[in-house]
C-alpha cells in the first residue's frame, strides 16, 4: 500500500493545525510557504477534511483553519481514510485462496492498527531518539 501526496500533505496540514491548536486559525498560505507546497493543492485537500468534520474554517481577514477536536482525539487513520479511502493492500473479497485472503486481512488490520493508534498529538510530539549524531565525541 502506498500513501499518495494527498495523504502525506493532508497529514502535514493536520499536524500544522495541531501544533497551533488553541491559538486561533492558521492559513493554508502559511502552511504552503513553510513546507514549500502548492496552496491551491492544499485547498483541494482541506475540503474533504472539513466535510468529514476534522477541521473548521474561519472566515475573515485573520481566518484560516482550526482542528474541530483536540490533537489527541484525531488519529492519522482518520486523516488517511478521508483522503485516501479504505485501507487495504488489495481487494481481498475477490481472492479465491483462503490463505492469501487471510494474509491480506492481516496486512490491512496491521496498517489500520498503526494508523488508528497514532494521534496527531503523537506526531507533533515525536522526538527522534535514534539520531544521536550530535552526541559523538571525537578525540584527536
């Protein structure tokens, strides 16, 4: 299963809104400029997110978008399903072989479990503990 730019950029939008949660609306222009993305494309992505009730739009000179719920209450699975559709590597309902059908179901359920257990709060709070290059000390 491959997540398209719709899902990736949609998560970018949602993470930016989560970072600013409680501070007022954020414009798509500011998100587009920060991440060097097309504002027009982000406008196309935010519409289904708004229709799904994940974001609210605020009109006016200082308008923009805000999350409709707290970052702890929105999972990455919520966002991906809205923008990408159902999470499934193949259409396993057409699979004749029960062993392969079970494999596709296990893959789908594994992906869904990871996406549904990862909230926007988790994503914006992530610290890369594995990148310890700055902590090396060299003696010459």
